[in-house]
């Protein structure tokens, strides 16, 4: 089957696109998990979050969107069908008005997991990157380090679908082995989005693989699944080709003993700004 990755249509199982593999076989072996994420760059964990909790969070997000007039009122709320004329929505911030979502993202289950993965007390940024991606939209390929590189680089992103996400709805795709692309890490990976005015590296996933190697990988997701990856893993999303919003959220976790990027933490995270002394 053909899948729209960024602005390219690629064949799943073909030369450029393969399936992600999960790491549930080693879920409780933290030494093995650390080894795998260093080797492969990511961990796909199926059913990590309680599915019913995630669906409860989904309903809360959709109710907020319905109150904003963003959903088609002639359809089921749970389907998240876009109202005419609506577009992608970004709900970046602390999302304190969505306690059902924060119960998932800040809950004991995931914090305990990262305590064990780091081998010390972990923390999560208060800022959450919640998105409702509309028809025709996708996220271009990028490293996360360019957006949050002012603290420790030993920081993990967790991408969580808030609901079931099939290929047509546009889930996450990653470039395998891109955390080992030294030339890319030393060029694009040293940039700061605010100081240097950079963002996504490209909308065309083959620009990366044709120059640096690797291969793209994706899968379909169910509510409760997560993908964990580091700051130097190139990733993008599939295009949402449906008339339903794709809900997902990015959250960040690190050791509490290491430096935190001040833009994204605290009771009222400041968000993007230029560092003092930058041009």
C-alpha cells in the first residue's frame, strides 16, 4: 500500500518505508531497553498507557474542541470529524484545563518508568505539545534538539496518540539510524530554533535518506501506544488524508539531576525566545 510521508507518497514495505517494531518483549528489562534505544534510536511500546484513560483524555480534548466550534456537530463526538472550514489546531502549553490528559502524561506509571530508565528521579516538562492535525497537514522532518537544546541532551520525547491512528490519519514516522548521522548532527543538530531561525529540516523524507542513508519506518497506532526517542532522531508525520482530526501529544522526560531547558519548564513556561547575547 502507498502511504503519504511528509510530502512524498511511499510504498509501505518498499525501498524507502518499512514497519516499526515494538519493544514489548523487553518492557520490564531496563538494561535491555537502554541498550535498544541507544542502538535503534527509539522504543515503540504497545499499550503502555491504560487505554480507557487515554480515551477519557481524548473525549476531554474533543469536548474542548467542540465548544470552540471545531467539530462537525452532525457526527459522533468521539470521531473527531472536522467542521467545515476548520484547520489544524495547536494546544501547546501546560493544558491545566485538561486534567484527564495530564493524569496520563504526568501519572505515576510513566514517571516510574522513566525513574527506572534513567536510574534516578525523573521529571517531565510542564509544557505539553498537544496537536489536533487536520486534513492535508503533516509535520516535516526534524530533530527535536533544535527546539529544546539549552538543557541536557539526555532528554527523551514521548509521542502519544490520543486515540487510534491508522495510516490514513497520519501517525509518526522515523528515519532509522538517523541518530547516528554525525554530519547531520554536527550541522543541523547544533542549531537553535530561536537563535538561528531554523525549524523543520525538510518536508521531503527522501532528501534525508538519499544524502545520509537510513530508511523511514512507521506503523498504525492504538490509544495507549507510545514511541520514545532521543533528541537526535529524525522524524516526521504522515499526512492526515481523512476528515477527522488526528490527536497526539509530545511530552519530554529527563533526569531531575540534569540541566533543564528553561523555555519549557516551570508553572508558566516561557516558550520560544532568543538566548541572551544571541544575534
